[in-house]
């Protein structure tokens, strides 16, 4: 049976997720049901997709190596008490079954890379054919700006619900100062990934905004003034934010 490669499958899944963006659950856009699909692992194209998604593959894989330590069984491995990867099993014909829950699209790629490496290192024999069983696939609401850009890059029309949620998000984050004063770094980085994606800033300017530890108004305004000046010097244009 012909199956689509993982990179192409995930592009369609991302589009379907953003069509569902009017349904929010605790700050996440959720797929809303269990998803099962057969695919093949096209590693090179998946690496390119991670770059499109502004994900540093090496940093994530290093984290997974320490966090997701397997318990091996005869036909695969379990990951006990973990949030995303639950288990991986290999069928007799070499097809790999990966069970995941509470995950995001970019994590599916890095989880797969991690799983394939540990199986290979342990001496398992398997093919690039795989089946994913995923419960509660989701996108963080603050990643919406980035994912909307991706949907258009993939050649899909942006769904109305995704456009509506973008307007809603931009209503609350109108200015650069609104991003600068976000105290939770993981949330701030989501905005900064989007801004790097659309060529508003680079890593050095992003670091100015990440390293803020004084959130008093005068300091925020001073830093944002410096950031705007650096953007102008480096030829970046602040789009969508004042």
C-alpha cells in the first residue's frame, strides 16, 4: 500500500489543526480526537520541515536523550511516566508502531528521530514504514502566528477560524512592549520564533528580549527602543506590531 511520507502527512495534519483553531482547551488548539495514520519516515524532508518550523533539532534531540530513557521489551520499548512518547513496538514485518499523547506536530518529528535512534542502537531491525497512534494532538495558542504562516507555506488557504484567532491574538499583543513584558520565557520564545520566521529580527536581537529581568515600564520601554534601533540598523522591519 502506498503511503504519504511523514513530512507531507504532518503538513496536512497541521492544516487540519488550524481549521480547528476555534476550539481552545487550556491554551491549546486541539485536534479533538484520536488520530491514527500510516506513513514512512523521510528523514531529510522532516529535517527541512523542522527548519521551516524554526525548531533547533539538535537541542531537542539532546533533551530527549536525557528525558526519554526507554525500558526495552522484546519487540520495542516503553517510556514510563512520560508526557508524549508512550511506547514503540515493532511488528514482525518490521513496521514500527509509535504511541504518542499530548503532543505537538514538531514533536512528532523529533520524537520519531529519537525513537529510531534508540531502536537502532539497541540492535532492533525495522523498516521506515510506521503507524502513529496519537491521542490529543495540539498546538499552543501562542504558536498560532507561526503556524498560520506555515499553513500558507504548505500551499493551503488559511482557514477562517485561524484568521479569526490571529486577529484575537494580535488584539492582545499589539506592541513590541507587549511581547517584551511576557515573563514566561517559553511563551515569549513562541512569539520570537514567529518574528524570526518572518524576518523581523535575528537571534541576537531576540536575546535582548529574552534576557529581560526587570519588568518595570521604564525598563521595558528602554529595551524596546534599543531593539527597534537594532532592527533598523540590521535592515529588519517590524510588521504587525507597533
